C-alpha cells in the first residue's frame, strides 16, 4: 500500500434482511465501488480473514467488503455510500499512514459526523 492509499473494510448490516438478500446488496455495492474513482481494488472479504463467529456464504463473509482507495477520494466514497445506503447501517474501518478510524453511518446525522471524522483522519 502506498502512502496515498487507504485500506477499507466496509460492513453492511440490516437486521430485516435475510443473508442471501444482504449478500445480494453487498455484491451490488461492490460493483458500484469497483467503478468509483480512486479505488485501486475492491473485493468481498474472504473467510480466511474472518473473525470468530462471522457468517459466511461459500468462501466469503456475509455483508463485508474490502477496498483500497486513493486518500483524496475517501471522503467522496463515504458520502457516496451514505447516499446509496440511505436508511441502512454500514461501518467503515480505514487504515493508512499508521492511522486508523472506525465510523458507523445509519442516517444523515451519522453521515455528517462520519465525514467530519474522515476530514480529521486525512488531515492528521
């Protein structure tokens, strides 16, 4: 990972959805993220990197993606996901330049707080 790229773990959750529908939503968001400007790579998280008790379908974890994005596009991606996943909860863990942040977005208020956290992360 170069100094300009940020590693992301994106977790989608919706208690109302069954696992297969959550997986369908996850694959849709993955296809959107792959096209997003500045994304170097994106994929479903493999079972090999699973935490204990994580749910999986096949060899991938349910509702979890990984991505690597150029730091200058991180804020735009968080805003984009906030728009695309309006009303749904998602978490993002970001790592880069020896720093880490965990943000959770479930509504517009949380999205605005998350965007401020991203600004602080990028400007630290």
